[in-house]
C-alpha cells in the first residue's frame, strides 16, 4: 500500500487531467476511453520512468542563482552549479543558513515542477520521498518496484535532482567578489538564500493577516479594550522576482507568486537633542551666555548709577531674581532628560550638582540640606564672577555688602531649587 501523500498526489493530477480533456459534448464511450487513458498516463509503470528522466531538468538548491538574474542559469560553460548549503544549527545569534528551518528550493525547467513536488512529498514518518529514495528505505523499494524500468535506473534518475557536478560553474550575471587569500584572490559568488526570503514573508504574513490579528485589529478600530496586543510592521517593501513568469526563477518563488518582502534597512533616525545633560558642570554646559547676557547687561545699567534709593535697590534685586528664575527653569529642563541621559560611569559632575539635577538622587535631595548649602554658595559666586567676566573692564566692583545681598536672594529661593 502506497503512502497516502503519494495516492493524493496522483488523484489530484488525474482529476486535473480529466477536467482538461473531457468535454461536455463527448459521449459516454469517448469519456470512458479518456478515463482509461488517464489511468494509464498516471500509473506507476508509465509515469515513474518518464518522471525519472525529467528529474535532471530540476536542480534542488538552497541558493538559486536565478534570484541574482533570471538568465544566470546557463552560459557558454554549461549550467551554473547548483548550491546546496548543508549548514548545521549553531546557537550563535546570527541569522544565517542552518540557523533557520526553511524549505529547500529548486530551479530549472518549469515543465518538470510536478516531479519536484512528487519527490518533496512528506510521508507519514515526516521525511520526504526524496530522502526515502536516498536512504533506499522499504517505502522507496515498494514504490520503485515496477516491471517497465529497474529500481536502480529510477533511483539514479530521481537523485540527479540533488547531484553536484565535480566542477564549479558560475555566471557573470551573478554578483562577484574577489576576496584576497594570501598572494592570490578567491572568487565568491553572492547568492540569495531563497528559503529564508520566503520564510520571512511567511512570518510577516502571519503577523499581519492571521485570523487572531484581524480580530484584534477590529477591536482596536472599535476602540474596545483587549488584554491581548498585536504587532505591526511598517515601511515594508515588496520585491518581485521573475515578472510575469515567477516559475522561471524557482519553485518557492512560483509558490509565492514571485513576491517577497523586504524589511526597512535604513539607519535609525537619531533625534537631535535640544537639551543635553551636563557631564561636568551645569553652569558651563547647560546655562550658557545667551541664557543670561541680557539680564547682566540690565543689571549693569542699574549698578553703574551713582546714587542709591529704594527704586534702584528693587531694580537690582529684580534682576538678580530674574537670573535665579532662569537657572530654576533650566534646572527643570535638565531634570526632565536626566532619566535618559545621565550615566553614572561617565559623569564628572560634583556630587551636589548630581543630587540637584538627577532624579536618581531624588530621595537624597529631599532628605538632606548639605548639598543645597553648597549649591546656594556656588550660585552666588557664579553670579558675581559671571557679571565681572561678562561686563569686563566696565564691570562695577561688587563689595561685601552687594555680595551678601546676592547670597540672601539666592537663599530665599532654596525651596524652589530643591
């Protein structure tokens, strides 16, 4: 008894052949004659010898050359060598031949594709028919035991599909790389692992069009809640192989209508930062001259007035407070990015600035005032030094009284700085 997969194979071909050859206008006698011819056409005695002769027209390959160019199959030197990569699985994290379970492909005469499909039928034990023929199993011996042709000739014919020639032939239509080896070069032909190409397409289609995903997508469109999520893949590109004749490229290509998907391989788009967490000093890297120049210029106009009254003093205090307000605003901006940009191993900030600016130190910021005292002193000194540096020779020398006032105004803002 033949394997059910083999029986189904011939049943499908018989039905297709009868649909093609039987016409409605035919009489019963003619139909009976055609049915008898169909049984003969697809009997093992007749079909197997013909299939064994045609098998050499198809070459099994894991990396078909026709994916590089449809006409790469043959040149003046003969047929391009069929490449079968027998790579083994390695848990090394690389996407490569052997690490992905994919179907082997085949290329050659499209008229012989039925032979390829026959030899790649999966038997009840999980192995395909070609493997059984290679191993000469009991199943293969029963199948090839016919009177019209010997089993040895049939086996040799079918195995021609997997044979590699002793000489390697490539094509100028395949991308070539001359790789330096010692004092010479080794020519490499860059080929496509078609099994991986269409395995990718299959997995993408499951992610995009499976029944479960369609249901979840409908739930989302209705704005309803679901505990289960689904994935979307954007920026896909569909590539076609073979145009209107995908069968001329390979078997897998024909089965997939000549279409495959390409994932986006563009480099990541890096968002330009408008704010950078300081590495060594907030007042040098984050609070820059453009942030405070106008305030110091306005303060200088007040300080150079040679008389003193309540309006002058209030104007002076207002400008100092304006500087502190701008520092506080910048502080919140820096804190907002600290979670993404602060890295302890690379930071050279003084500890009191780390506590002040980084949310990793939030608990310490709220439970201690030691850092705050150092910060208030640093801000006061920074205002005095920066005023003198900004205004240069025009700067008014600030005495102990003015320095004390600046320190008092900064101290009044200590809760806002926390």
